[in-house]
């Protein structure tokens, strides 16, 4: 039943090509430290200013997968939303994300297989007008028929 679907969830029956959703998030030092703890990725390029200043990035950067996680948040919370099952994701990292950067994560519906409840989404993250991550996600969308 539609009235049981969480607010913001878009069922497969209502998804249309070209639908878009996004979120904006400022990446903080705390985000990077927490991600390092959760992922166990303590690469000093993310955590140590002195080390990171001597890399090609000339300063600390956020974990790429932290940035990719913002795409997951858009998919899991907005489009399609709660009940969505991630089936696959491609990622290409185009530039660094630094502490203090304002990241916009976007998804856009590019293909729908109603019978299989599959949705293909173009995905990207943008900082200061430049794409820093691009990719494509395939998800199993929730349906009113299976709530």
C-alpha cells in the first residue's frame, strides 16, 4: 500500500526516466576520521597533514568511498528511497575531495525495467562546479505490490 511507503520513497511504478535527486554535504575532519575508523583505512593521505602535503594532492583528501557514500545516501533515502537494494555501482574518481568541501551528490534515472524492478541511475558528485566522481548504479526499487 502506498500509504505504508516511507516519505520520500519512489516506487518502481512511479519512477520516470529523467527523475533526479541530490543532497549537499560539507565534508568535515570528523567525517574523515569516523570513516577511517569504520573502514579501517588509515592511509595518512586522509589523516596526516604533514604526510599529505608531500603528495600529489598537496594536502589531505577524503576517502573516495566516503564521497561515493553520498550517492548511496541519495539512493537509499530519496530515489528510489527506503527499501531499495543496491545491485551494482561503477565509480570513476576525477578529482580530490578535501575537508571543508561542499559536495553535491546527484542521481538521475536513465533506464527502467519495470518487470524486474531494476533502475539504472547516472551518478555523480560535484565540488565547486566540477565533477569529482562519476558512475552508474543499478538498483532494485521498492514496489507497492511487495510492501
